């Protein structure tokens, strides 16, 4: 079953975050992941939540997502994100009929 990583990112250092954005896509793809949302305009509705930057990743299953997150390739890239931004997020399973 597909799983989705949904994150709200507050960028503190755009130079370092841009470096992260350049390096992370091939690692995500290696583990079967793909971007569904990567930034973009956020349209307001009737909520009090005001996210700054939304990223949604899709992986075929939780194992591939965890393999990505725990991979040796991702560790140095993740350190860039931790240095450059604050992230709030969660993972949700997809819908199957």
C-alpha cells in the first residue's frame, strides 16, 4: 500500500536548503519515491493553520520509505535539511478499496 510523507517546512537558510533540494531527488527516486507536491502556492481555506512550504512524497510502501529515511545516501543530505529548516510532518497510508 502506498504511503505519503506530508511535511510543513519553515526554511531558515535558503542557500543551504537549495543545496538540499538539489541533492535529495535522486535519493528519493532510488527508493521508489516521488514528489506529489514540492512547495508551490498554498491556497487559504477556513482553517487557522498557515503552513509555509508543503512537501508531499509518495512511496510504494512503508518499507521503501523507511529504507530511504535510514539510507547512508540520505544521511548527509538530511543533515542539510536539519541545518536549514524546521520541519513538522507525518506519514499516512493510502486508500485501498
